[in-house]
């Protein structure tokens, strides 16, 4: 992901509820987003349904960029369950893959977007999973 991609990502979703890190050498990016929901809505929110809705919104957001949905997955993230999905897209001829992990903690839903080059997607996914599996809640 180049500087322009990072600026675009920050401009589209930047704000007080976003944080990210990037490894320039490995072409990896991890962005964390979070949103608090009203108590009643957070009780009713099913994480799998939220993941499906987010995947639909992601497809619209990446329209015209060779978007491909690659599937849903579930995993442990520390002491809680995460739901996620993987997709790929192309930017200026470079294929990127993004794993999106969603975690619910009380009234807050956290989304971790972990992206990198498509040719590294399996190794990147394994690394991102190890990071999330090691989460500790304080």
C-alpha cells in the first residue's frame, strides 16, 4: 500500500475511532476501527450478521477496483470469538488482500483490517491470526 492509499484510507474513515500501523518492507497494514452502539442495539447485534453487512458495504466501497470476495471465517481472538471475511482488490495493477476481523466487547464492535500483497496472503493471514489470538483485554 503506497502513501496515497494510506491517505485515502485515513480520509475515508479517519477520526477519533481509528488507529493503524504499517510495515513498509513487508507491504502490510493493520487498521483498527471501533464504534460504540446503544445498549439495546448492541445486545441484539449478532457478529456474524454484522460481518455479512460489512462485507456488502465493502463490496460497494471497492467497486471498480477488481473487488473479489474470498470468504467468511471465524476464529478466537484472545478470550472472545471473532468473525471475519477476506477480499481482494487491485490498485494500479497491484493485487491486495484484506482480512477483516470483527470483535464485539460489550457495546463496542472493533474491526481490524489487515492488508497486504495478494502473493503473500496466506502467510499474512497466519501472522494476523497469531496477532489476534494473542489479544489480551484490559
